[in-house]
C-alpha cells in the first residue's frame, strides 16, 4: 500500500495495491502489521456501513468521550470525505483535510481519534464503510455545523440548498460553541 501525507500529518490517505485481471480484482483493505509499519497503530472494535443518495451530507460528527479513530472507504459511488482537527492542543486545531474516495480510486482515509468527520455524496448513491477504534456512544456524540465559517470547508457544491441533511447536522453548533465542551473534556483526562 501507499501512504500519502495530507496537510494534517495525523490524517493519512491510503492507496491499497489492487490486483486485477479479466475476472475482477483483489485488494487488502486491512492488515494490522502493514498499517502499524506505516504508522497507523489501531485496534478496531466496530465496522459500519452506510448507503446514501446524491447530495447527502453526513457530519461533522465526533464523540467527546470514547473518541473514535476511523478507517474509511467507499465501495460504491464517490464521496468527498472531510476530517477536522479538534485536538485543542494541536497546531492544526480547526484545520480540515478533504479527499475524494470512490470505488474507482479505492482510496481510504485514516481519521484518528480527536477529529470530527463528515462526507458529502457526489455520485447517485454511495456505500461508505468504516472501521472504528471505539464503540459508538450516542450520549457522547456531538456535531459541528457543516458550513461553519470558522472552518471554511470547501465542499465543492454550488447548490448548498440542495443538500440532504439530518436535523442534527442542520442545526449543529459552530466550532466556537464546541470548543468550550472540548476543552472541558480534555482537561479531565
């Protein structure tokens, strides 16, 4: 596999080796030793799969306790995937990385614990798979508004009014509002 550095060093873009012929293809999507050797030392406890239609935007989600690292990939369609650094002591706090993940490019993104995560479906439908380093804890889940001007994420859409959002995402607070709770939680550890 090939590890590609992003503008936030903790977030990694991964291109697995794909072996294909007239029958189809094979690729390894997780190998603990290979990933550890590449600097991603993670134990996964939960796998998730979502299917979404075009213009669905999910995120930006994170957990204040039991933060989840995520290894994400798309097996059908295409998404624009975003990770936002929420580590308040990080020099890249509040910065974001965005990458296109698709069934065509087979790329994966490593989103470490301490990051908010979200994606926008750019194809007619998309199947999105992700491995998590901690269990989903709805009582600790939070969201930051997808269009927060403090983040200035370029989602690549010229029609934001056509986006399909859950109420949780539509009415999520800004990063400024989230920082108070993040600092409180991080001071408790």
